[in-house]
């Protein structure tokens, strides 16, 4: 079991900023039928413990003259620095069953992904379980190496659970599945329609213009002949 030291916090509210400057974070402990208690703890020590225990690992919280077995229930992060700024600890009784969300760790390599180029779809990333505090696992392993064909699935019923652990999800619920990669078919582009486009025949226009000028010359010739005849007289 991991151990984390803390001490009672006397100044509340605005004093939180002062704590953070000292690399301390405020926290609260509640549960096990006892009143909540405000505490403070070292930021780096908390980060290390949180990384190892997660939210399902049992921690022994040493607070001056007393010790409590707790779980990390909630952690608030600074939106800019992404560092913990507050933590909630849930005190447990070692002889009572508790519920906790445990992360899923995928291990192995799917044959379908390796040989068929399929996609592995991770449907779940954590599972709600019930167990005594001493039996709580840090994570649940899911071996995907047996997923060899398209549409293969890993169900809750396929899990190998540690002794004393009960999963609250239904046995037929899907944890992971194999999916075929579907390539979109290329649709050939349609040829542009010529309907509605006006075509101008330039050659025909010139021929019409030439015909008009030719007829004009033909009509002008009789006039010149008439003039010549009048001159001869």
C-alpha cells in the first residue's frame, strides 16, 4: 500500500493561493461515516502517489496522529498549468465492499490488425467494479491478441478478473472489437452538359455578310450602264 503524508489545514478559502506558492495543495477527506476534514499536502508527493495509485489504488494517508485508508476520488487541475490544485480523498473501511472505476490496459497485438490491416475499436476505457479495498486492482488487462478476424469482439465475460473482484457491467457488453477498413469508391466525374450553351457560327456570319455585299454590287451596276447610254446619245 502506498503512503502519503498530510496535515490539518487551518486557513481555508483565500489561503489556498498561499499554499500553492509553497508547493502545497489543499484537499479534503470524507467517507467511512466520519465528518469531512480539510488537509494540505506536498504537491510533488501527491503527484507521484496519484500517478502510481490512480483512482483505484489504496493509499494510507498519514495525518499527524491518525492514519486513514483512502482512495483518490477527484482531482482538480489548473486549466493553464495542468497541475493539481485540489484533491478529494474518500476514506474506506477495510471490511466493506466498495465500488470504483478501474482503467483498462490493452495488451498484446491483434492478428487482424497486423495481418488484415483492420481497425481496433476500443469501446471501453474503464470499468466499474466492486471489491473489498484490499482487493482493488490498479487496472484491468485486456489481451487483444486473440482478435484475429473481422468483427471479432472482446466482451466483459472474456475478462480474467482478480480474486474478489466483481464487474458491474453486463457480460455481453463489448470492450473492444475488430472492424474492416472500408475504402470509399471513387465516383467518375460527369462530362459537362452542353445544353443551354449558345453556339455562334462565325463562318456562316461572314458568308452572309459577303452575300449581302455581293447583292449590293449587283444592284448598283445597272445604274452605271444607264448613265453611259445617256452620254452616247
